C-alpha cells in the first residue's frame, strides 16, 4: 500500500497567517506531546511514523510549498511536485504516473490518497489499512473512508450506503456519493445513514492509469509534466468518485475534524493568546494570534478571532470567519512571510520610486548548519547587513568568513551563497526594476557541491 498526501491550498481560509506559500497545514499552532507548537502537516507526519506508514508515504504538492515542506519535515521526504496548480484530479493523476513509471509500483498495488491536514487521533491511520482490505474483499473500483456527521453541512461530500449491506463485513457497499449538497439535501442523506466523506480515497493503481490511457493522456511521469496544463481542471470527486459504479466504504468512529476555518481551528488551540498581547477577562471565547512585534490588546469582545501577520490583520466574529475566503478571493499580494529549507524571512518594507526602481527590505534568518542555494539574480542588486551570527560566504567562487556587523554587496549576475556556522540574522535590501521571487537562477543546493564547484 502506498499513501499520497495532498498538500494544496491557496492560503485564503486562514488569512492573514496563511498565504500562497504558507497554507493552513503549515501554521504552527497545535501543541504536541512535548508541549511545543507544531503544524498540521507535522502532526500528521508524526502520526504516520507512529503508525508505521511513513516509509510508504509521498507528498503531492505545488512548487510554492516545496521549501516550506522541507523546512518542516526535512529533506528526505518523497515529494511529487505539480508544475502548476490545477485541482485534485490532475494532482492524483500526476502522482499515479510517478508511482507507475518512476517508482515501478505494481498496477495491482493499493493507493491511498488523503489530505495532508486532518485533525484525527492515531486510530485513523491504523484504519487506513482496512481500505486495502475493502478493495480486495469487495472487488470495488474505489474504497472511501467516512465518518458519522454531526450536523447537515454543505462543506463535505456524503457517502450513502446501500440498505441491504452485510453488517458482519468490515466495509459497506455504497449506493451513491454526493459532493457538497445543499443543507436540506444533506439532512435527508443523514436520515439515510450517510457518512461525511473524509477526503480519503483508495484504489488500485491501474484504475487511474487506465483512465489516463482512455483519455489520451500520458502515463509516463516526464511526459505528464510536459502536458500537465492539458489535464482537466477538475476535482477527483467529480471526475472519478461520482462516476464510479462499484464503491465500498469503511466507517471511522473516532474524532475527525477539518481545521480549515478560524472558528474550527481555535477550538483546538489550547492558549487563547499566541504572540504579544493581552486578552482582558471580559473577553470570552476570544483568541489573539499575533506574529507581529507590536502588542495587541483585546477588551470587551467575545467570540472573536484577531489574527495579525506581515500579510495583514483580521478582526472577525468567529461564526463569520469562514467568509474570509470569499472576501479575499480577488486579493493578490505577494507573501510577506515564508519558511524555507534553510530558515525563514519576513518582508519589512517595500517601496516603488518615480524612476521605476523598486526597493524591498527583508529580515532573514538562516539556521545553523544550513545554507542558501548557490544562485544569481538578473533583475536586482542586493545589500546584506549581518545582524548576528557568523558563517561562510561564497561570492563568484571566492570564499570568505562573515560575521555580525559585516555589510556585503551582491550585484546582479554575481553567483553567491551563504552557509551559517551559527544561527545568522541579516537584513537584505533588494533594489531593481522588478523584485520577484522567481528572479533566481539556482546552480546548486548542497554546500559540499557548492564548495566543489568553486574549487573546480
């Protein structure tokens, strides 16, 4: 059995802490057993390890999230990276092509696809093994995992079981599946013993490979990457699940929650205050999550969420917080905070001048033992001021040490990298005609390879 974790999301539902580079699964707001804050993806990755499933797991994601995943889960994780964001069917199709043509996985192998961020207990991951058994025992094309609904929600898909099923089996036959029905339809489905779809699908690899062949789409991974933009931009639910004629399901009776909105996420955050601030005693069921250096004080307001980050500030009634995705859907703003495999950065200031020059100021943190890639820029010059720490700089193949107080100039087209011997903080000022993260030509990532390249 192979497991594919889908890590997507545009970062709008938990704005302003989430953005295109830091979707909800990367926000560190859940306490782990060591009483430290961890993200949803870190929690799930730990649970997969505890259940003995991590070595069989892959993460399917988009390019903007790769650095964040390496930062939080390490560099040894198996990644399948979409060349562009489309939807869950293209993402799963790409993963299937990778498993088939690169990993050599058998067409008869069970593939389990699930979100990267369910809030569940460890029993959920042990239950995943039953999906493979359901596929074998039922001869179904698909096996789903469902949970008993607590109310008629319009946010989830519904699994409606057949009435004449064998209660002695560990799985049930599915009569139909509906994706996000209206509330009154959902209520009727619950009366028919319908289950919420947990977003977990299991199938034999040949199911997706055959769909690709019939659709005239490539089954070789490299060719799939080239033609990825031609794949239909549609969800797996609509493309595959709703059209399947033979579907089985297993029931998960443990706790399950989608922490996709501020009102659901704050139910699982132990501390009402994260970051600088004060919440007065007369504020009931209120949360302040503050990533800024300025304090926030909350007086006389209850049932509210106040979230602040370099991307913006949200003040909302918790019941209304799910509307933020709709409110922000047309807002286009570059992420002001990102985590990378080497550390993190925060945008401090951005300005455009009458002569067309753009100036961007960042505060950058590089973890001890980590390094920036060996790279150059075509559109910008940079000036670095080292605030603390020390390390080794490479500039056009010349190596030298840097430490607190040093000011370094990196002109455009100059190849450069920096390795932190201790934690390094520095201020970077970019100046150019167009300041975009894509203005990077990376030559090498690993420090040993960078050194060899310079020596050569």
